[in-house]
């Protein structure tokens, strides 16, 4: 059975971001796709210190939720990352988590389907949306889209449940993501070239 991993970057377990992700989970269940929701936002997640220990051990040097999630990410067919907007950007916890999760894992993420979901009261959604999508686009992960940008609006979860277009966007996003996962399943994936690495060590 196909599986989607969902990350809630909000410290509010039942807040606005959770309301958006719950709407997606309902559709995934209807589509016969297994889901697992991981609460990231309340965890004590420090940022990457660029020690490159993971290059030798295959694990982040900080043994926390990042390492616990790595194997689940590898086994998943899709990844949804949800975050509230803090000062026009995803919150710091989910960014630290994503930096370390993507950098410390050496397995191929090629053609795993990714989707970013953001929530805010009024503004900052599109900027946050762009930031989260960059993790997917640098990793060869097709990005699932919907009938609007993947966002909901509200100050509380109750507000989000009144955002009918936002919830509709979440449902369409989940359907599109399910379609993409099924379309890629069992197919021969495109070849990936890895030979070139642009760097200018001679200083010229």
C-alpha cells in the first residue's frame, strides 16, 4: 500500500495547520493511501551545524526526531510538510527539521511526491510556500499542486474550517498527490546524472 508521511510544523497539535492536514488525511484514506502524521512543531529541534558527520555515519549527529523520521521518509511514497507562517516564513522548528532531514539522509528522494501546506491569519503564505517547495525541487521530487496555492487562512482551527476554498484546495491537493503516486508506482524512473558538481576551488 502506498504511504504518505505528513509533518506538522506547528506547535499547536490541533491548530490551523493540523486542520488543513486533517482535510488531506481524510481524502488519502478514501483513496486507499496509508498516512502517518508526525508532530514536529512542539519538539526541541536544533539546526544543522554542518559537521558532516552524517556523511560518514548515515545519521544526523543529533539523535532526535530527525533520525526517527528518516527511515519513515525513505519508505514513504510522498511527503507533506505543513507549517504556520511566522514573520513571512515557515516557523524555525520545521526549517531546522527539514534542513537536517534532507541533508543527513543519503537515500534517493527522486520521484517521491512532495507537497507544502501553509497556514496564516492574513499574509506571508506564498513566501512560506516557496521556501518549503525548495526542499523538494532540489531533491528531484515532483511537487503536487492543487486548484489554488496550498494554503488556508485563519487565526484558529475553527477559522480554518470556515475557509471553504482553503479546505477544498487541501482535498484537491490530496487527490492530485494520490494520482501522482499511483502514476509513478512500478514505473521505470528517469535516469539521474550525478557526475558534475560546480565548484571553484582554485579561486580563479
